[in-house]
């Protein structure tokens, strides 16, 4: 039995960043579709797809890192404010002990 096959070739960009053209030809067996060029295109698609996923994850990680940095800066500000408050309270206690009234 002859099968008519449409095999993508990597040459024109599609939504995944590939450039695709199609080669139409007759195949002796359906299993021949996964040979040579088609398998290479599939592997290239998979690699490109995975690279895209890695890039998405890297962007998410970067956003999380930026959020963590903002939170850490806020924590530092709060710690400094608390230290100033303790210092002021200590000075006030010292002055009160010395007889000064506020």
C-alpha cells in the first residue's frame, strides 16, 4: 500500500519559532514518515520547545528573585527602624533615670 505523506522541513517560522515547509511524497510504508528529516525536525522542535520552557522558568525565577530582594530590603528597613526605636527607648530610660521628664 502506498501512503501519501506530508513531511515538514525546517525552513519557515511558525508559532514555535520554526520555519516550516512541507514536502509531499509517496511512501512505501507508514513507518517511513518518522525517518531522517522528519525525525530531525521533530527533535529540533522538541529542543526549541524545551529551550522556550527553560527561558520561561528563568524569567519566573528572575521575577521571584526581584520580589525576594524587595522583601529583604523592606525587612532591613524594619530592622533598622526597630534598632532606632530601641536606642531611643534606651536614651529615654536613661534620661528618666537621671531625673529628666519629658
